[in-house]
C-alpha cells in the first residue's frame, strides 16, 4: 500500500523517491525513540552486511534503518555514470532523512559510508544528534598511502602477480582476483573464514559500475571520482558527539583515525584489537559494546571525549 506521500510501505520497508525519478530502498528495524540511519560502504555495496546489527541494536533499545543507496542492489540501478558523485549522494541522504522524518538522530557510516557521513554532517549537522564514523579516514590520499604500505608487506611473488595484471589493466583476471582474496581481503577486510554469509551476499551484489566510477578497479587502484577527496581541514567543524571506530588490521591507518579524534572536538576513538575493515564481524564483541555504549552515553548525557 502507499501512504499519502506516495512511498510504498510494507513490513518496515519504505521505498523512497529521490531526485524526482528514482527509487531507493529502506527498512526500519526495531521501534524506539533512539533512531540511527546506516550508510553502507562500497560505493555500490548493499545494506546486507549490516544484518548482524539486528543481534545487538534493537535489544539495546536502538531503532535503525537499512538503506541501499541509489545504484545498490535493492534500489534502482540507473546506468548514468554522472550520478555517481559525492555531492549527489550527500543530497540523496538528505532526501531519505526528510522522507523518513528523522531529526536529532544518529548517523552511522562505514567505509565509503563514513566518508558520506562526514560530507552529510558538514552540511546538515543541525539534524544530527551524533555521528559514527566506522573504518574510514579523513582523506583518500591518507588511505592510498597506507594501503600501499600494506601492499609492500605482501610477499614479493604476490606483488609481482599484481603488478603484471595491473600493467595490462586486467583487473578481472582470475589469478589477480585470487591473490586479492587470499592475500589482502582475508587479512585486512574480513579475517573470518569463511566470510559471514551476509558479507558474501553484499560482496556478490556489489554494483561494479558505481564502485569503479567512484573508487576504481579495487582497493589498491584509486582512479575514480572521489580520488581527491580530503576533509582533514574541515572535520574540526563537526561539533556533534562522534564515535570513530578502527580495526587493528584495518585498511585504514589507526594513527589517522586517532588524529581525526584529536581534530573533532567532541569525539571518542576506539580500536578493535582483533578487527579488520569489517570489525563488526571479526571483533564483534568490542564493536557492538562500543557502539551501544556510545549511544547510551549520548542519550544519558554522559558522553565524554576519550580514546580506547
């Protein structure tokens, strides 16, 4: 059925019309006055790898929203590559917020979603109660520098294989993909074996057109539209309580996240000692105890800046 605004609603799902012509998918989980909107990574991935949130947040009295950004599997997937820009996604988030009726809410972003969250808050901070930046640094240059340091730690034979295919721009070659999965993703993206099924599903459903346009062919080759993104000078203007989460084995440098914590006035930095880029899986206890405590501290006005 449709409500009076024309959005389809069923079982917590609400289809939201954006940009006057596209539909994006959202779903509410839980029922509470404490509300959180999630921004998934990728770009071009899906909400699916957030399904583990259902085991922790509703029980803690936190209502949250899944949201597949435009181009992602549950939403419309137009072929117009001019759509895949940071600014357009930021404005899409605002349209989603307005339609969901969210105000004074928690904005959560992981990886690319963390970048998008920073962009959103720098423009629309007045709507936010608090911000969670998970597994994301403040510039792509910082990310590229660190990911290439990790690359230099790979076995020489592995690097030779990567260089061979990168020189020919054959990023889809099976040998190249096998090396990425066995030597990189298994160490720095998710350290569990096998990967949790929701993440496998999100990985399969990644929209390569969005990912390649904005980022590039893979984690190491950053040639897309956000390659020059840098907010080191601006994050000091984030005034809402902010939680920064990073994994010990992340594709983001821990020191960069700690520096962000120093620059954002009202922030807390937490390192998941067992975690990688998907710390919500490979250091689940730390991740969710940290996230729930942050939200409860903000709700009870006991939040204070700290590092951990």
